[in-house]
C-alpha cells in the first residue's frame, strides 16, 4: 500500500522513489522510468547496472550489439537490453 499511496500523493516523486530506493525491491524497468522522467534521469543507474556486470556479462552485451540473441535477456524486456539498445553503457 505504501507504493500506491506514493503514486496517489505525487506521481513523479513516486517514480523517483522507485529509481533511487525501490529499484530492486519492486523490480523496476528502466524504460518505465525513462518514459516518465526522461533518459537523463536513468543515466547513472544504467551505468551502475552495466558496471556491476561480470566480464562475461559485458561480453554478452557486445555480442548482443553484434546480433547475438541467445540469452533470455536479449529476447525479453530487460534493463540490460534497454541499456544495450540505447547505448547507455
């Protein structure tokens, strides 16, 4: 109910809360935040997600950019796919 109340009270502030404090808890998608707050608002979070990847994960991103589609994150809606598609790494 806390999140519902946040959205009822202040939609923009609720989205900012999701980006900064509720990101993992609520499994937030970067595209939702970007659609509401703009791509500039998610730049730091996108860099953080990419920088926390293992070397294998970073290699997967390069493979994806070169046409690979052999991992679930490459085929379905995901933050990593959004980051790669929008060159935010």
